[in-house]
């Protein structure tokens, strides 16, 4: 170990600044007492408190004290370093000294917000500040290094979020790789009929954007593709993409769909994924008429040629010299380099079979909201006629809100969109069938532009609202084909039993099934409910903890189309701001070798996950470009000859001594 | 190192609070602590967190140093296996931790005093529970007193020396 005997810098002059953060800190930590105490610590020249250290006057305080008071070390005790470390480093630099002569102490997240006892919280703040004062004496001046950035960006997920992000970036002149695992882009939005609260048709907004993606010179669109592996770091990611076989040569297919026509299957026998099984498709199909790319796909599971090898292959015949069908296709891989990645992997809807009281999958006329989207859609399986599975047109409809949302048995969070889409479906069902529509709700949540107005409009149209959670769905006596919805009407304080022809379950939004795998692939974090976690909900809502990876749309949390598009634009802008700069500055927390002290034992070499360490002339050598600053080699070096900037042994030892020394 | 001036409190004394030094990795456990803060969760106030970039940076010497300077317990927090921001630093931390723990137990340090936990950035509740549990456990054990060698610490050497003279292996 290498405990330094002196700081090698004479006696430093340390400034300690304790933030009130309004009352966030000051209500639990006696900031004045803490500052008074800090002033008594060795080396501390000034110790001050200020209401908001991060504000301009707060930062000015630091600058002025460095300039006038000759401070050469700065400690700020405030919020988490993940919030304002960069801010105060800048202030320190603006004062005229190296920004790394600064250390930040969290006395908000780590103290005032998690404790209630003022005496205890104040004592803790003193300990933490003492540790910082001990540590900062050993700080060295450091420089951030610059690394060139690859200007291309990858967007993962081709729903409205991915589409909007890709187009924004491509229009800015950046090359975009858009990776979508389905045979077409479009995502959930392509399945919707109309969108709340304006009731404009989803396809009319979405399909032009899809076409733009398909024809944009700056976009490489890969459908039926998934990201297999991500290597590298911000500015220089290497992404391996797996292409699943489509059994169609994309460039050769013109989308004439004659092959579908002549398929030996006269009629489709496979439930159509796009129509949620409400119609059947053939083994060779196009997901939906407006699909981008306009390229058919063969489903290996149901295709006779794949199952028996003895099909007449009428599809190949009709394709003739275009020769687009290729039964021998296998998985292929592409490897591309990009500077930033936007994740827009979307959501899945709650499977109401998990809430058996609602009778989904038991009673034919219980539908999910997505199924109803297809039923009311003019290009849907019934061409927009709302026809039940038993052939009738519903005269009464019950819409059950919060299925899989706000429920301790499934998801505790509100899915944000269900109230509004339920109102939209209520309006559309009433418009198309004249049915009486009953909404069973817990609370109607209609925040946002035009939403409350839309709620009022639908209510005025005569849609019924019953404030109560549906407890049971059971068949009406007498074989009428209807089911009864039973709920306690909490406004009337009585139990209501309403027979309806059709039940619509307003299913909530959940994280994708494989969100966990995707999270690992991209080295990011999942938060509550399995949705990807943003770096900071307010300061960095589209960033992640991994630099250069951004989030857009419902993969970050349930949200509606306007919010998704806004977020996708933000993610694209953040990615653009990163790659357009041309270089990225790396945190200088890399490890380095004190060559004279290295014994050449090679312990460190296999420990480095980035192969940044090599042995040159019998001594370890660290490539600072490859080192990411984890410090694993530092902790392992038997001779203590590997050090880590910002996390030097003596800095950490001083912190240990600092927190443990008595106040 | 200040000499203890007061009589050490009795084991499990109610007015005594243990001092626990925690090393949290920057990407998972430190963020869990941030999240616990923004979620206004409440937990025992006697843990002092030192941030490192990765649990793999935690040199066993840090743990020994903390114990030698009056810590009653040391907690190390890292990312879950497979989730390390640096791919494998947490595995290295685990390896070292197991060896260190075995050694400390051999030296008579109660095993509850050192703990390694995988706490992801989303697991603020786990962070709170681990800190509370450890604080209670270490409090029940009483002060570690590893900063002051026991009065008879040299006696062992004498026995050993005598045994050597007599040709007995101790």
C-alpha cells in the first residue's frame, strides 16, 4: 500500500461550502453547526453555508473565494455527486484552479433525506465533510482526455419512438442504423385506430413517417434483427446485430404480394399476430398492408416447404425471375460502429389471464383493448365493424379500467394511457354501434393538453361512468351470451350488476418480457416495474448511467404518443449533441503504473476486463484509452505500483480515517 | 490515532451506536443510496459511505484499515453478478471478500461485522434493509475494539516462544 506521508503540496487552503438546499438539507442537518465545525478542521481556510450552492450566487461564492482568498481545494457538501459534481467542478475551474481540486459530499441523499434525528444527521454530515477535507488535500490536478466519436447512431426499436428518433437524427445528417425485431416497423401505434384526444387516425400520422424511414438515404433499416452484443464505450460502440432469416431476399422483393395470393394455403390458418389472432394469415404474408419494408416474410412454423420439404412452391414459381424467395436463408450477423445508441424498445400490454376474475379467455366476448383497437379499425379484420365473436353487434359495452395497473396483485403503478384510450374506445364503440357504454373506473386520470376536454366531450356524448373496481365477471342467466359486470359503485355506495354484450379490458403497460436481457446487453439499469431507468428523472430524463445510451418511449415507463414523440426527439437531440461534437471527454479516473515500483508480477493483466494492461520490458503498462477506471487492478497490485486517478489509495485511506476520527 | 479516553460501553448498551464504514460502487449501490434518498426512505444513521467506482476497487486493506481505526463493521456494496458496470469487478470483489472474511473470522472477528451485498440501482429498499439489519446486528455484537490491541496481545507470542524452545509445534 502507498500511504503518503505528506500531501506533497505544502499546507493547502481548503474552502468548505455547506448547502441548505432550501430546507431539504437545513431542516434535518444543522448546517451552521456543520460549517462552524468544518472551519476548525486542519487546512480549512473558509467554511460557509449558502441556501442553494448550485445557483449562480452559490457558485460565485466558490469562484470569489478561490480568487480573493487563494483557496486551492474546494469541498461542497450538498446533494449527490451524480447531480452537481460537474457543476461544482466547473465553478472550481472558473475560479482558476484545476477542477479536480474539488470533492463533493452528499449530505442530502445520504443524510438529510434518509434520517430524521437532527443530532444524528448533523453528526453524520460532520463525519462525511471531515472525510472530504482529509481526502481533498491529496487531490492532484488532472486533465480530461479527448476521444474521437463515431458520428453514426443506432436506434433500437422501430415503434413511433424509434421512428421519430431515427428520422430526427437522419435529417440532421447522421447515419442511423434502425434495428427492429419484427418484420415491419410501426410498433403498437400501427395497430391503433384513432389517437386520443384529437381522434386523428393513427395510420395517417404514422405511415408517412414509416415510409420516410424506409426511403431515407441516411437510414439503414434492419427488420427481423436484434442486437446481439455491445462492446466499446461512449463514442465508439461496436454493435453486433443478428439478422433472423426472412426467407426472402429483401432487395429482390418488390412487395407485389402475388406469392401470398398463390400460396398452396387457400386461406390463412395461422393466427395473425398483427390482428392479435382475430384473423388468420398464410405462412407467407406481409404483417399489414402499410408495412415498411414492403417485403413479405415466410413463417417457418407453418410453411409446408419447411414442414415437409414437399411443397409445390407456387410462391417461387410466381416470383419467377425476381427470385426473391430463398428457403436456405440462415441467421447472419453484422457488426457496426456507432457513437451513440437510442433504445426505443417499447412495452407489452398486461396479459389479463393473470387477473382471472375478468374472465378473459373464458368468455368469448371479453376483449382486450388492443383487440378492440383492431375491431374498430377500418383496415382491421372486420373492416371496422364491431362484430363480436358470436356474430352479434354489441348493444351494451362495459369498459373495465386499470386491468393490471394500480393493483397490488399485478402492477402498483398507473399505466397513464388507459383512462384516455378507454374514453377513446368508448367514443368509437358508441359512434359505430350506438351501444350504451359503461366505464368502470377507479379515478379518471386526464392530465395533459386537451385530455380533460376530451373526457368532458365523451361524458356529454352519454357514456356512463361508474366509479368502482369490477370485482367479478360472470355469464348472465338464461344463455343470453351476455356477461354481468359486478362492481361496488363507490359514489352511490351500492353494488351494481350490469349485463353487457361486450367487455373491454383496459390493460396496462408493462416492460417488455426481455427487458432484463436488453438491459444487460446495453449495460443499463431497470427501475420499478422493469422499465429502463433514466439517469435522473428531471435533469437527465433520456440519458442512462451508461454514457452514450439514451432512452425513448415506453421502454422507460408508460407514456402516450405525444410524450413518446417528445421524448424520442429529446433522445435524438441528446445523441446528436454527443456525436456532433466530434469528440468526447473522458473522466480522468484511469489507472496508471508507477513503473519503478512495478515488480512485473503480471497479477493485474488477467484482471482487466478491457485488456488495457500489457507487459512491456518486464513492467505493466496501462493503455489509458482502453482503461475505464474501475480500479480492480489497483486493488490487486501486490506492490502498490498501480494507482488510480481520483481514487488514489491515500485519498481513500484519508476518507476512512476521516469518517472514523471523532468530531 | 486518539487514545480511547472513556470506558468502552458494555456490549449491546442502548446508548452506544456502532460505526459502520461502507464502500459503495458508483453504478449500482451508490445509486441505490441516491434512490433511497429521493424516495425519502429512512434507515439507521451510523453508516458512512465512501464511494468507489467499482466494488473491485475495494482493497482488503481498506477493510482492515477501517476496522483498525475504530469501525465496528464494514459493508461493501456492488452490482449484482452479471451486472457489473465493468463486466467483472464485482466477481473480483467477491473473491477477495471471501478470503478476507475467512481470515478475519480466523482472527476472531465476528462474521456479521463484514458484509458484501449486491444492491442494484433500483433496490433502494434492499439498501435500507441491509443497512438497518447490519446496524442492529453490529450493535448487538458491541464495539469491535480492533483499534486497540488487547492488553494480553503479546502473551500469545510468549507461549509460542516457550513452545518453540521445548520443541513443541503450536
